[in-house]
RNA sequence: GCUGGAGUGGCGUAAUGGCAGCCGCAGCGGACUUAAAAUCCGCUGGCCGUAAGGCCGUACGGGUUCGAGUCCCGUCUCCAGCACCA
C-alpha cells in the first residue's frame, strides 16, 4: 500500500465500526469515569448536511475518540429534531405525509453523518417524531400540567391573514411572515402557556455555576431581564361624576418604576392602551374624549409589532380628559395619557413619567409640550442649566428639588423612598422580570398532540399515562383551516372523545406542541433510549448526568437552552433527575462562511456568474462592464451560489481531510471563511503521513535523543491541545512533527528506517482527528482490530529537557544578538556570554550598564545609559 | 443605544509579560519530466543597503514595565445578539 486511497479506506472502516459496534456505550463500566459529550441534534432538512454541521460534530468526535483512549466510558449519541414546519409545508403542497418526508430526510442525514466517520453509538439514536419518543414528551407535559405550570390563556399571537395561520416568533421577521413576506398582526387566541416565569429567579441564579461562554450567559440574563424597583399607587381624581354607583370602580393606578427616587420629578402618567382600567372608565362615561380614546385603542390594536416598536420611535398618545392622578409624595395632580410606548405586558402596564431623567419620557414630553422638572443633578453641578436631554446617570447623580430626599445619592434616595412608601402604605419594593410565560401551542399538524381532553362539562382531563402516546391522526390534507383553527380539528373521529367508563363526552385539544418541546429533554432519552416504563432509568440518569460538554451553534443561545434548563429544573424538583442543571459546559462553534464577490459599486455577483482569469475573479453587474471583483467572506446562501456541500468535499479529498480542515481553519469558537485550497493543504499532509508510514522501512530500535525530543514534544502538545479544545494548534503540531521528525533520523540519500515507537505513537495521536487513516495505518503496522481503545500515548518529560538553550540578548529592549548557553547557566554566566557576543558588544561599547535583567533559559536584557 | 466578542503578512492563523508571524494557503525560484500534473527542495512582513547590517511594524492615541500583540486608560472599526422592559 502506498497510494492514499481514502475512498476505499474510509468505506472499509466505517463498515468495520458499524459491524463491530465499536462505539456501543455500556451503561456503566466499573472503574471507568464517564464522559457525556452532546451535539445539538439537527433538524433533518431536505437540503442535507452543509459544512456547518460537521464543524461541531467533528470537534466533539475528536474529543470523544481521545477520551476513550484516555480510559473514559464515553456517551456520544446522535438523533433527530424532526418535527417542524418544512415537512408540513411540503405536505400541504404535495400531499406527502410529513412522516414520509421526515424518514427520507433522516435517512439521508444519517448516511451523510456516517460518511464523516463519527463515533456515535447508533443504538441510542432518537427521533422526536417517533411515538415511542413523544410518548414521554407528552408525559413530561402532563407533569408540568399537574404541577400547575401549564395553563390555557387568551393571548395575542402572530396572526398572518394572508397565510391564514398563526406564526411562531421566529417565523416573523420585521413584522412580516418569513414565508411570503405577508403582514403579521397581533390577535388574541386561546393558547397553552408554560409558566417559565415561576423559575425566572432560579434560571438566572443557576447561570452562576455553569461553565458557559460569558456572552451566552449574558444573553440569558438579559432575556430574563431582572430589575429591582418599586410599585407606587396613584389615586385617581375624576371630574365627570367620580364613579357614584360603581363602588368597584378602579380608582388607584399602580405604576412600576426602577427610579422611585425621581417621584418628585413626575409630571404626567402614561397607561398602555390595553390597560383594563381604560375600558372600565369608558364604560362608566368618565372620559370626556371617549371617541378619541377609543380610536387610539383601535389603532394600537391593529398595529403590527414592527409598527409599535422600530418604526415608531416617534411617540404618539392621547390625553385622558376627565381623570388625573395624584402624586403620593407631594399631592400634585398629574395628567394621564395612553400611549403605546408603554407595554401592557410589562410591570403594571402603567408608568409615572419623569421626562428629566428618562429618554422615552423626554421624547414624549417634548412632543406634547409637557413640563420637565429636574430632580437629579450631576454631583458638583450647582447651576440649574436648561436640560438638553434626559439626565440618566445614576452613579454621579445627586437629588435636588425632592423634599425629604434632597441631597442624597440616587442609591440612598431609592432606599429612603421605598421605606417612606411602605410606611405610608402607598407603595413597596418590587422585582420585575422581562421573561414572559412560554407560548407553548402551535396551530400545526406536525408536532406532538397535547394529551388533553376538554370535557363537555368544562373540565379538563389528561390522557391517562398508560394510554400514551396519543398519536397523530391521519389527515386527508394538511392545509391551514384559514380561521386559525389547527389542522387537527379536521380529524373529526380523533377529536371527539367519549370516556370509556362514564360515557361523558369531550373534545381533544387540537393544538400541537412547538418544535422546542422534543429538544427540551432529548439528552435525557439518549441515556436510556428504549425504556418503555420511564423516560429514563433513574440509576442510569445518576450515572450519566450532567452532560459534560455540549457543543452547538450560538443561534440557540437563549430559547432552546433556556427552555431545556426550565424543564430540567422542573424534573429536578419532581425528583426525576439528579442534577439541577443539564449542561455543565457549553461551547459554541463559530459559523463557517463562504466567499462572496462584489463589484466596485458593491453589487454582489453570484459564483456562477464569475469568470476566472489567471486565478482572479471577473464579473459584471446586470448590464454593466466586466471588472475585477473584490472577494470577501459572507454567509453561505443559495442566492450567492457559494454553498459548500460536504459530499463533494468527501468525494474529492475524503472525510478525514474534511474533518482535519474544519478543525485546522482556526479556533472552534471563531467565525471563519471556507477555502477549498485549505482543504488541499491538509489533504497533502495526510498523503505525506500515509507515504511516510507505509513506504519508509520501520525498525524496532530505541529513539535517538533528537528523535525522542521531537516525538515527546508532539505527544505533549497534541494531548494538551485536545484537553483545551485547541484542535487547530494540535494539527499544526502534527504537521511540525512530519516536517521535523524524518530529518532527525538520518542524513541524505536512502531513507533511514524509522523507529517503530515513534511511528505508532504518532499514528495514535493522529487517529482521533483522521480516524480512518489512523485505523488503516495501525493495521498496516501489524495490529489487529481497532485502535479506538488503545491508550493515548504518554510523553516523557525527561526527553524534553534541554542541555543548551539559545537565548535572545536585548539592549534597551531591542534584540541585538543571540547566544547559546547551558540550560543551567546562572545570571553571571548568561551575562558573560551575552557581553562576549560581538553584535551585542557593539551596542554596549561606550555605554554605562545600569542594570542587567537575566531570566534563566529565556533572555538577557541590558539597560544602559550613554 | 445596550450587551458580548474581535482587529497581527496578500489570505486563514500562532505566540505562560521575554526572539512577532509557528503551521497552512497563495506567490516566487529550483529539481524531476519531452511536457504538464503530482511530488520534492529553497525563499517569502515593509523600507534602506551589493553585503554585513540597520530602521519601521500586531487598528489608533496615551500609560505601566528592564521588556507589551499580551496588562491599564481613552478612541475608532468590524461581527453577533438584544432593543420603547419604566
């Protein structure tokens, strides 16, 4: 064997691993530590794998192969997050059942993933659309329901009139549908909600102890959005009647504020248009400008989210005529507005406005000509200047014009104000979260059915656990109903329910669960994937949890990871999992970009419209002159035609080259552009490795000192870099070995025999990265079977000890020469050797040596004066 | 605007506060070949110089240090996420 025939080698070993179940993971091995390494499982789309998928998967695979060689019992599974919209939409268009599409896509994904030589335990494969799997998704939902964490509510959803369906937030982009670009409005509908807000504080606190990227933790913190402040009661004064005959008339508006220190600066109040009091006041005829108010409320309701936020930095609102609010700190009567810059869903849906110290209130006050009272001033500023903008710096502010808190710092003023409010019974400290309850239902077919029956008497009944899974009914067509009613409503037989014992009638819930449901707990099912009696055996969960390393894209930074943590904590509280958090360590792989080309005017030119001359790209925008194009990295996209297909790379260079290149490109976490030339580089490396091992004679002889040094340095570096996930530098170290080692073994002419020890250790180092070639060379070296469980080579520190070192010599910090000294040389010897060097002496001549810095084995630096 | 991350050769990148640019790509020169591909060897940050060598150089401006790509302060640019959350 001399040719590097990757196609043959890779097929051969993939078959071997599969046939021998090489990577089957025992539930427990006495004396072996466990290592649970998880990949974010993919949605098996019709387009197949792209080069982004293998990036994280390769990194975890290399680490898992390494950990096995280090004696760990490694759990490394793969599965499919297969519910979801694309299969359903394909079903709508073609009538093909989503299960059929899903199976086809899964088969293709599995085949592609196997072609990359990943060491998954395929006996643990899971699929969220498998009834045996979603039985337990439904079961966990029932636990949530029983715990009072699942409830039904009328909430506004993203309704797309043109598509006749409800959309998930992620399917709405800038207020329009991702598919078709139709407008989306908010419309209240009956929905299932999960009470994730009950866990807000624990989800926040739990982040402290996790080894996750700081950015991801921060994003989750922001999403949870904890703020501390106060609720303050404002009494209402009505000029039209005052509510005689309506004793329950709401006459105290509670506002939420984080700046109760600024209460003396409040000059008006704002309520959200949806605030329930407004409707009551309108009913009671307390608002003089009722028509105007109603009109504003109507307009606000019909606005899309986009119109209410981004386009609408320009404030709008209507003053309520006939009602004012009394500021509890000073008795001042404040006008009240409704405006959609106040959100109904946060805090109390009403605010006190302090335009001098809040940017939004400032903008509103300026537009409506409202008074602005300064109550916080930068410490040291004496004169009251006309404010140019809201002053919002709490750190440097001191209270002014504020009665009993004048002169205090902002922090002290808040504390004193809260104490005062509580004493007077008009307010209290309050913690708020931005996090909302999780909208958990979708008006879709291809999702988990809710195991819920709405009985005729109005009660809600769960499908008994022993009757789960509740499977999806067959449908003739999957089209949306157009009314917002889910497609399952069409399955009349399935929907109508009669209790087998009592004969009572009911209807089944026709919403389905969102795609997040199945991915919330899949890492638990891998631990015990075929268990019929429980989602997983508690003893096995105890063995394997938590996940030691979770690798995936940053796009799941918030939702998936937050939802998963929520479910996990609920299961923990029920005593069903042994840990409080699911994923101990998280790493995000960076996106792989493609190359894109643009003209001098910045017009993008797709790959297939580019002419290459002498390696340079030429192209033209429509109707323009051809010109030399500028190359830059950009997201791979169909429109730019720069998508790289892993199948093509494997065909041309092999899976080992693809794996090696994806890791060699740069740090795992970094965003980096794809380069086909770069693949050729690592391909050449593998060819040279193959040639060296198979074509050079190998002898059983001890290593020379020089050989031992190169070998041990490589083994050390590769091992350490694997532990720290620095795959790129580990590969670089192996390339250095290949460049240097043969040179150490002999002179010119006929190849010197290589020492067997060095070759074998090098092959074992390479094997986790390029497992097919690794196995093949291991076999060539005379070993039977797989190297997957061979011990990873240890290095000998003694071999790395140097007798002599070459050290730099600086004069005033500038490099002037190099000297070779014994590694044991002391400062005096180093200095003497340095001064003797002619290049150094030249710069010392005629100067006074003030100080000499000598760092043993590192460097010498002379500090001199003229 | 807020939060997180990043700025180093033509390109991807590498450097426990101690020789900036390892490794790879591209480029140049050479060997082999009728020729090409493949392969192998050498050179390759910029400027000055025949050379020895010198000067400059890690986004920009300061600072700490014998010594800064690395630490501190400030500025700019790029990427990602969030964004009327009171």
